[in-house]
């Protein structure tokens, strides 16, 4: 049997890179996705079958990245959404550009990578892991945009789990 395949967004960052290493150590084939080419290049070679540079802030890009991942690895058994953006400051000082950056990566990117991956994951009865934060459950001072985005991820994931359970796909 061929080893299962996981697509990890934010693969070059701290949590993402640790996730890549852990899946590779467990024998999975990893498709690493990040916006940062240098961060992708720093990932270990073992287990990484593809390094995709991509921006998850649009639905079209998410669909294309999932197509590329499946083309590179032949299938998709899991998706880990580890990409994340943090902006700090008071609400009245948060620019629309900063708010959009946080929500577009943390919530919209997570939503549309899931959306694009679901047909593949239904076929393999796979799994989705969306990385949220304690900030998605409680307010943090100076991080309202981040809290809003991670609160959205938390509740989106709960709704997604209910939607996908009848298809044998887990979402956590």
C-alpha cells in the first residue's frame, strides 16, 4: 500500500514545520505549502514529496493548490491548515488591510482549502485538522482581529465535522 498523503498549509512556519516533520516521521508523504520559498527550502527532504509556493487568500488559488498537491502525490488523505497571520493592536487602530490579511489567511484560507480538498478527502475517508487557538475561544487584549478569525475557525470546524461525518471524513 502507498503511504498516505497530507497537505500542510503554513508548512514553513513553526507549527507547520513541526507538523511536516511529525507526519514524515510517521511515514506519511507530505505536500508542504507556504508563501515563503526560503521557509519551504528549509524543510527536511525526507517525506516531503512536493513543496508548493502558494497564497491561500483566494478560493481559486486554494482550488489550484489542491489540484497541484494531488497531481504531485496522487491522492490526498489529510489536510492540516496551519497557516496563520497575527496582527496586534487596538481595534480603533486596526487598518482594513491588516484586518483583511488576518481574516483572509486564518479564516478564508482555511475555509477554501477545506472546500477544495473535501472531494479528495471523501474519496479516501480522510481527515482535516484546522489549527485554531485559545484566542478562538476567549478574547485576548490587543488581538481582536486575530480572535475573530480564530473564533471563526473554531466554529467553522465544528460545523464542518457535522457536515462531513456522514461521509467518513473527520474534521478537528
